[in-house]
């Protein structure tokens, strides 16, 4: 049985786990690593079917990165608003 996890899938799984824990920077870094690995894989890929699968995963990663960036911005905006409220109270 194949025990070694594909590094691309490992990075995607890590990115999703980091995002679940609220560690958005680490999530984006893992997604970035996965994108780089997919790009390298696609350059050497000879199978159209396999290349289509990598392209589909790449699209999913980009969609998830956009969502993570939106969540990260939203959380930062909340933090700024709360900090401003705290400053008004002091």
C-alpha cells in the first residue's frame, strides 16, 4: 500500500487545518507551497487527464485562498474596531 502522502495534498490538508484553527498566515503559506508544487507537476505532466485534475485542484486552492483572505481581512477589521472602542473608553 502507498504510505507516503503526496506533498501537494499534504500542503492542502495543512492549509485547511491551519484555516480551521484561525492561523490564516500559515494557511496561505501552505496553499502557496501547494500551488508551486502543482505548477511544477503540470510542467512535467504528460497525461491530459492528470493535468486536468491538477488544474481543478489549483482552481479549488485559489478559491479557498480568496475566502481565507476575506476572512482574515474581516477579522483584522473587527480587531481594529474593537481596539478603537477600547481607546475611546480609556
